[in-house]
């Protein structure tokens, strides 16, 4: 049994920084689209945490101002 880990691909800090730059460049160019599954207003941060803890969310959760 295994799970993917970042350290196997980016053993050195320079590799991590380069990989992060490449990813963010792709996001900014539109080649990779990031779509959160759910958003919560910042004033509902406590509810967002409760939902995360209760496993009521899937994928990315974003707090918005």
C-alpha cells in the first residue's frame, strides 16, 4: 500500500520551488483550472471548520472575504 507524496518528486527546496512555479504558471495561463467544491464567507469560518471535521465536504474548500 502506498500513497503519493511530494517528497518523492521534490527532494530539494529548489525542486519544490520550481515545481510550484510551474504549477502556478499553468493556473495563471488557464491550462490548469482550479475549481473549489464549496466556498464559505469568512464570517462562516467556524461552520466551514465544523463541516470539514464532520466530513461533510469534498475537494477544496475556500473561505472568501
